[in-house]
C-alpha cells in the first residue's frame, strides 16, 4: 500500500528518531511511504495565535502537494495532524473558506487526500508475535492532541490504540490516569515551571502504575518527558529512570529491526536498562 508522507519540521530536526523508526517499521510491514515534495511547515501551534486562516492556507498547500502522491496522507506529528484535519474539514464544508484559501494560493485546489495518523494504519496491520517483550511494562502516553480532532479514531479521554498495537506484538501495557493529560509542552517557553510540573505528574502516574518505560507519539511530548525528566525528578524529589520511546521504536524492536536503525542513541534517558530487560 502506498501512502503520502508528511514528516513535518520536528521529524526532520528534534525528532529524527521518530522519522527513521517509523519509516523502518512501515517498510518492514510492506507499506510504502512517499514523502511529499516541497512541503512547508504547517504552522504548528504558533501560527494559529496570529491568523487562523494562515494555518488553513499552509495546510491546504501541503495537502495539494500530497494529492499528487497518493489518496491518503500519513501525518505522524499530532500538531500537524490536527492542523491538516481541521483545514481539510473547513475546506470541504465551508465554501467561503475554500474560496478564500484558493484566492490566497492563486489556484484551485484538487481533490484532497484523507489525513491519517500512523496509528490508524498500524491498528489494521498484521504483526508477528515477538518473544520476551512481556517483561517490559509500557505506559502508553497518548497526550492531549492526538485523539481530540473530531471525529477521532479513539476515545479522547482514555485512548487505547497505542496499548492495543503494542499489546498485539507482545508488550505488556499498563493503565495510568494521565495517559491523555497535557504534558505542558505548549507552556514550556513562557511558563517552564508549570510545564515541568505537568510533566512530573504524567511521569509519576506512569511510574506508580508499574511502568518501566513510556511510549509516545508526539515530538513535543517526547521532549518534555525525556529531556526534562531530570527536572521532573527534582520537582518530585524522586528518581524515575523511565526511558521514553516513540511507539515506532518499540514496534521496530518487536519486528526484529536493529536498534541502530531506530535512533535509540538520540534518547536522553538511557534505554539500555530496558533493552537489557528485553534481552533477558
């Protein structure tokens, strides 16, 4: 199956490990990801605070490029996914928005592709059952954006799609209360102390549930939970030692892909203890 692929800015910079591991997993499963040509930033969170229509225009530009590649577009970053989904809905349901966006772009838009998160595709995939993964207890942190564009592919308050996918390949997942609560990512620059406090709550909830690692699907969530984990430990006055993986990295291990191809060296909290558990 061929899909268009929009990595977005984060997966080409701070979240390269998400990009390489996702590509490796899709290739292993027989899915073809074709990166759309000449894509631009979707506007992420900052653009919407300045001009709502700017986000629609940037998203429409990218969606028009994607339409040349495949009828479905894979968008891994929840912020990009949200922006594309919102723009697509507005363009399809509001003729005024469509006309305004086309006027700004200076051309008519073609039929636009469906927008999908990788988890929506992977939940339908056939996975082999791996051995030894049951020793790992994974807290699947979905975050606050992933399942909240309406209509969603999972429960917005207590999503389970990541748990179901990782459970299918052999991992043990744990339920914890903060799996869809905000980590404070958007607050990091203006209110770092508040962001660290929210991150500490997520990590403590996962630790208290018995997890020995966390799986995420968002570059911003990953940065907070991984790079700021030492700050969260200071806030809690508690050692956490919770490696934070992208779900695609854990799937890669289950599929037998070598760790060197999954970007583990980029993680701040060492994954070595967890890798040793899996090898035990």
